[in-house]
């Protein structure tokens, strides 16, 4: 909000809420189902390409690509990734990446790469005002399970940026204007919001609250793609 990006980049707020499906195709080969879908972004001059591959063991491969018009590449993005709302009960996480505290691409030199075990509840930090929190960078693999030991294991083709919270993005977002809320006003949800991102813009604020992240930590609107695999975990 210090840089007024909630207004300058507002087109991204609902860019994927009302995707316009252009085409969808499914095929089966070697007992693997492949689904390819092409979407036009809402209010953004670009397209989103999604590929899902599923086998009989419940393993899921996901590939997401975005293509934009070069003349609009100066538009920045907050993040490029996918959000998955898991049902209640998913509380235990284990990951191999930067931790144990939250970290971002311009705030991670003090978070060593290692193997960490935490809970989803621990990921939320109660800043005076609700805001983005709990992210982890340079993720090699990430596992989330319920108390029975059942869940999912996620591994990217490249390093991922990931987070889990008992809050949805809408719970943390004030909208266009700063709302006089406090973190203690929020009520945790039973569900778990899981972000599986290629990357997220840096935090910024290098000299003032309104300063943008350094250029190397920004996320310009350009062609992106990333892949990850989801494997069922059973106790």
C-alpha cells in the first residue's frame, strides 16, 4: 500500500477469477490422462496454459505457462503460481527449503536451507495489521498431512516459493484503502490455503514504506512457466 500497488496493479486482483476458456483437450496414453486447457486472462492481455497429467496411482503433474503481449511487459505482478484450498485437518508441514521463519526473495539470506517440521498454525505471524505472511523460498520439496499422516507431497521441477495458512487471501487483504483492522480480529479457518508458487515479488521498503523492491526482486509481466508434481501420502 505504501507504493499504492493495490491501485496501480489492480488489474491482477481478479485476473484469474473469471478466466475465459478458449480450448480444452484430453487424451490417454500409457495409462496417463492428460488434460490441456487454454484460458484468456480477465482484463490482462495474456493467456494461461494449464496441463494436468494424472496416473492410476493418483500422482498429478501440473504445468502452468503464461504468455503475454510484449508491449504490456512493463506491468508488474505480485506472484505467479497456484492456490489450493485444502479441507479441514491439514495441519502438519515438512519441507526442504529456507526456514524456519517466513522469508521472501529479498528477505531470505538469514534463513538457511534445511529440513524443517512445523504446523500450519505457526505460519501466521500476527503483525499489527493483517498482511502477507508465512512464505518460504527455495523449496525443494514440501509435504502437508493431517494428524492421521495422510496428505500430499509436492516437488517442483525447479525451486518453489510456498506457504500455508488457515486464512484465505481475501482475509488478509484490506482492498483499495487501509482498513483499521488488527490481526487479532481475524478468525482462523478450518481449511488450509496452500500456495504453490514459481515466485513472489520481494517485500521492498529498502528506504521507506513506499519503496519498491530492487529490480532483481521484482516480478515483471512476461512469459513464465513452471512445473510440479503432487504425490499422495498415506500413513
